[in-house]
């Protein structure tokens, strides 16, 4: 018995066969401008490194925006045990990621990325978000001392050292002045203490000398004075933008943070 196949079905099937015969796996189709889709540079993985008195839960609003725009995103749990050990940890983490990376550091996380990026050729851009950018031989403590007034800290003795955290009574005014009171209180309650070695160990690398960098300066910051941020950013030769925000800018102004990260990603592809 002969089965009649509608002409439009036959044509569609033929087109699929032809397409399959002429586009073997791994061979890209040409785009309108003559380039191939497969040859287009992939979007880099954005790796977010939090600083002291914060954790990876600070980044969700930024991550959501980046993922919506097609960027793979990772948020590292920075140990906050000391600059040398934190650098080693982040360096090890970066070695597990294939392809280009945009490395983002907030606050003390800026010091960590400045050191860890130097050993990873896949890091194509550094983004400092209200971040410390220490020079070789300089400590975070040296730079923090340039800000005034000093941050009200609570010290806790631990085996082999001392941890410090922001006095919860002053957390909002220091860290999150443009965040609502409930959110600020929650941030104060879950803040991650930092070991004093995080601020007392000197930097040994200056990745910003060989890797393009961007710096988001927060004008309402009471943890790192805006003038100190400007000084570090100028010294590093960073592309800078300023925003009216507190130190918790990734929470209060996630759009501004995302915009700078994506600028860095586009300029280094």
C-alpha cells in the first residue's frame, strides 16, 4: 500500500536531512556577518570574592543580574584567615575553572584578588568593589589606617590568634548605611569575623600591573574612605566609576556593581 506524504511535510523533512548532512557536529553555522557562531568568544566566568564581615550571601542580586545576561557566576567563600592563606585558597579555586575569568573583590576581597590573580593567566580583568588595592609590601591595615574614624571592632581570642568583627551596635552606620534597618541588623548578626592576619600580612603581588582593572568607588562609605579608594584606584591605573552608596554597595546598588563587572567583561573579550 502506498502512503502519501503531504508535500510540506516532505519538504520539511528534506530540509532537516540536508541540514544534518551539511553541518557535522562541531561545525558552526555562518552568521550574517560571515563569522561563525562557534568562533565567538564565550562570556567569561565571573568569580565574586567577598571581604571581611560579609559572606557569599551578599551577592545574590548581582548574581541574578549577571546570569540573566548570560554570564556564568561563582561566589567564593573567602576564609578570612589571613592574606597568604586566603590567596592560596582563591588561587586553588580558580584553577578549577576553565576559560576566561573576571575576578571581583569587595573590600578585603580586593587584596585577595590582587595577589591570587597574578598566578592565573585565565584572569582577564580585575574588578574592585569598594575594595582594597594594596601595593607589594603594603598591608590592608596600612590602608585602613588612612580612613577615619577607625572602625569600632570587637576582638575575640581564638587558638593561635585573634578574630575581629564590627560591633553590631555600629554595623549599619559603618557598613550598610543605605540599607534598611532590618537588613542591616541581619547582616550584623551573620557577619563573618576576620583574623587579624588578614590585615597584618603584606601583599606580595600586584596583579593590577599586568591585568586591566576597574574600581567602583562608594561615596558614602564609612569603612573605607572614598578618598582612600580614589588613591588606590589611581595608583593601580583602574577604570573608575563612583556611586552614592555605602560599603554594602553590592546589596544596596547591585545594578551599579553589575554594570561595572559587565563593562570589564566586554572590554576584555
